[in-house]
C-alpha cells in the first residue's frame, strides 16, 4: 500500500477530491435523497475526471524542454476546460439531475485546491 508520504502532491489532491466528494455525497445519501446523492457524485466526477486528465497530460511532459512543458500545460488546461463543459452538458441531459447537489459535489472537489495551498499538501 502506498503511504501518504510517498504520494505526489497531484496524487494527494486527487485522493482528497475523491474523499471530499464521497463525504458530500454521503451527506446527501444519509439525508435520504437518492437523486441528490447521484447528482452530487456526478458533480464531483465533472470536477475530478478533467483534473485527472490534466494531471496525466502534464506528467507526461516530465523531462522535456521548457517550451514543450509549457505547451503541454496549455493544451492540457484547454482540454480540461472543454472536457468539463462537455461533461456538464452530458450531465444536464439527465432529466432527474438536481442542480444544488450537482454543484455541491463540483464545488467541494474544487475547494480541495484552495485548501491544498493553505496546508501545502
């Protein structure tokens, strides 16, 4: 098993995003709202999956010259934004999606970045 000390900062952030979304979704589950639970998980997924793509894209540029790293960063960030928009579009096609839990899951996952800066993961 991988110890917390051996995880990279990116791995820690992604793990914390999954944990936070699980906590938020559990709250909706315990509240007794099945559709809200699913919506919050979907919102978390809309945040986590593009971040995972970006992390994989940027990590593939390790060891390259600075110009290629910057280009990979911009391409990865652009693709991440497009992927997020496409995923939101797809999620909104589901008629039973609940907006507030969806956004709660999405925002909860994104707040991990803010706290990562504060606690220096």
